[in-house]
C-alpha cells in the first residue's frame, strides 16, 4: 500500500516509439483484469497457459495473472518457429494460449499469428482458446470459436476483483523450455514459494536493489533472466522494472544508456554478447548520458572474456559483475555478493558459489579436482530454493539428465567445465561438449577464444572443433575485427591471421593453434545473444546447421559458408 503510486512496470519500445509507465496500483489492476479474462476463458488452478508474445506490457500482465490464480504459465520466446512451438504446445498441453498479432525487430514486423496457427495445426494437443492482443501491426485471420480479442474482454472486466489463489509453496509457478539433446524439449518446472524466497534474497544480497529504485534487465521474457529479473525479482523487491522492446543499436548505440538516464536506473543486467556488440560502437554514446545513478552492471548468459570485462568497467567506472547460472537454477550459482561482503571483481570470473549452492569441480571419474585443475561444475544436493523441482511431466528424465553423471556422491551436473584458482574464484570454460580433443589433448574452446580475443584488432570470436582425420579434431576460429580496413586486402588478412596464431601459440602452445582464422563481420547468435556454436561447427564440417529458429541475423551463417569455401 505504501508503494501503490510508485513506478512498477516501465514499458519502452523503440520499435513502435511507445512508452508507458504503470504504477504498482495500475499494474495490480491490469493483472486482475487479465486474471479475470483467463478465468472467463475457463482457466483454473493447475491449468497451463502458454504465452507466445513480444516484449509488451500485456505479456507481463499474463504471467502475473497466471500466478495470481494458481495457473502455470509457459512462456515461449516470441517469433519461435512453428514446429518448435508445436512441440512445446504438446508437452505443456495448455488450455489457453495468449499471443499477439505481431512483434517487431529492428524495424521489421514479425507476424506471430500465422506462426501460431501453423503450430496449433502441427500440434496433437489443441488449446480451447487463443487470447489475442491486437497491436495493429499485422492483419490476423481469426479461427471462429477459438480465437478471442483481449481488448473487449479487458473492458468487460475493468473493475473485476480477482483474489489471490493460495497454493502450496511447492506448487508449480511456471515451466520454461530448454533444448534437450534428444530433440524433445525439457520443461524446467519451477515452484512458487522457494522461487520467491530465492529472488527476494538475491535482490538484496547480490543486486543490492532497493524499493523505489529502477532495475533494467535487457533480456527477454522468453528466457529465464526475463522471468527472474524482468518480471518477478524487481517487483518482489518493490523496484520498478524496465521492459524494453528493441535492440541495443536502434535508433543508435546509446539507447540503453538513454533509458538508464531517463528512468534513473540503479541496477542493470545484460549479457557478455551485448557488451561485445557495444564495444564495437563509438564510445561517445556512453559518455553522452548521465549514468550517475547506475551502481552496478551484472552479466550472465555465457562466459565473459577478460578484454570486454575490463573495457566495460573502464567505460562505466562501476563494478561489472559477471555471474553464472542456468535456466535450471533460476538464479546465480556463482556470483559476487556485494550485499553480503566486499569482494573484488576478477576479470572473466563469475566469482564464488552463492549461498545455498555447494559447488564443486569433478574429474571424469567423479573425484574432486584440486585448485587450478579443470573439472565439471557440479552441485552437491540439496539444491537451494529457486532451482528446478523436476522436468515437467517427466521425473525420470529429471533424474537421468541431471543426477546420473556422478553417483558417489550423487551430484547435480551443470554440463559445464570450470576451474577454480587458489583464491577460490571460479571460471567457466564452456560446455562439456565444447571441449576439443586435439591429438589426445583436451582444449576448451573458451581458452582459445580468450587468446584470440586478446589481439587488439579482434572484437569477437567463436572457436569450434572441426573433425580432422589425423588429429581427431582441430580448432577453427571465426573472428570479427574492430576495424574492417584491417582486412581489406588479402595481404592484410594473411598477416592478421598469422598474428592471431602467434598469440595463441604464445599463450596456449602450438597444440591450440587454430587450423584457420576466418574473418567475418558478424557471428551467428540467438536473439538472446547466445552464440550458435553447434551450427558453426556443423557448417565447418559440411553438415546441416540444424534448427535455426532463434537466429538473430541469418546473413551471418551465409558469411561463414562463404568464408569456408573461399
């Protein structure tokens, strides 16, 4: 009640040039309207509601409305291809799907409704109703008896009061799909009580966010960061949260910093990939805005390279804290905790195990690693509050996927390689399947990437292992240069490739030297910023790159194909 008129949700779209601020009072009313609409459509406690929406305020209303009435939401990243969406519809079996006519990306309309219609056609499970938010971006064909407009139903329930449905702390609040090696998506199931406790504690101890301040996560609600730190964490802490529809470069590379200035952002959360993108832009964009309110920038999603980490800290003049977690854990496993004690930032390191996580490193035989020895990152149970409770509808798969790699003791496996130094700082070296076996030597692609990226001409790089008849595998690098004129002649290309190889030789030895260093203008990534390393590797080995539904810029794959055949 004391915060009713403070900002709660700040919706900013540089795609549609819209901005709307909702106070806690207004957000509360909108969530009740959405909850009443869902109940009108037959949604009951325990039912699943699949949310396939762009980054608009109604998507937040839908998520919060589900937990208000004890329904289980399952958000699928907006714009996902129909076959991927269909597999999630079949697994979650939603009674209602909430969607919109379209999203926008880099000024282009992405029509959602045709993708959704095709997905429902492909899926064995058919939802009873599809609730549609019409943004006026793309015409929609309606399916009679199934599709309903949100706007008139909202009007009908403008003043409807929907009390909270009380549930057990272990009641599922949502499922969120993560790709599985079998092709069948894994629905990570999150509880209600433990998750709320974990997020509330993290806002205080990790992010140092205070009620009445503003939190800006640049993620998307389709990913776990968007669940934890766009929707739930900041609001639980009484903070305003920024929900941004747009890219980091449109209308220009200063847009995030402009939002920070205008909304007086105190805590920001982004991804290492975004930092590397911004590093390639004119640094004047950073100096143009007043960032005096910003106390900390947190990064997660993939390992942070030391060069980008140092650059961002120098430019902002505040702590840039890398931390490590997974969809499965829901919040940080490894992090600095400035709300608990002062801990120095170590470049490229996500810090120490968070409270509640008994993190250890294990050799392949299950024995524990010593300091400065590479091993698989594991957590000795019990897992702390906030972590997945199971895989939706498949307890056996939950155990077989995460708890069978090591049995004595039984350990949750992250499937990531890590290393811990003498001071206790961890570094993540990449997925266990990102390890290259060169003539019997096991090399992490992350280590080679760090070496390549230490060259002053290189902005970003991806290294993959490519099959080699003689050595088993050989590393191959695909690098983005800061200045295109540094590779504008064949002679310059050859000289830079030689330079880069010399640096790798010097830091890791000749065994780690890439077979080739290909120079391109962009790397293939998902829209959340994750590198599509498996697709790069597949192309390099002449194979099909696989499912590319989440790729941000398809032209980057064409560049790789061209580089490989040049």
